[in-house]
C-alpha cells in the first residue's frame, strides 16, 4: 500500500526519504512491512504520500507510540560516544 501511494505521489524512494527526513532503507522496510513505523514517522509519511483516510488509518493501526532512543521498544539502549576515549558510554 505504501509503495503504491509513494508512486501515486510521483516520488522516488530517495526523494521521499529526503522529504520525510529518514533513511531510504527505513522507507523500503516500511513498504515491505518488515518494520512498523513510529507514530511520528507514520504521520510524516501520510502527509508526504498524500494518503487517503483509509490508508492513513491502516498505517496508524500498525504505528508504535514512543519509539525512539529512550523508548522501551527500542532494541538497544541509548548510547553515545565520548570524545575523550571514543568508547561507548551507557
């Protein structure tokens, strides 16, 4: 559904990713239903792809709230690299 909506909007996957502000691979995973989007990403996709009400409802039904660095749904804990030792710090 997402791929056909993107093509209907006249966007390549690269152009869509740039406008939405995410990685092209992320969009391709969403289009293949390999990954569920966050609510924020789903909202951006819906606007850029100009989804119909039914398509938007379908996308939002699989969207996961609160996914991000500090989310309990994320696979790895938030880490950042410290400059002094260039090692990961929890």
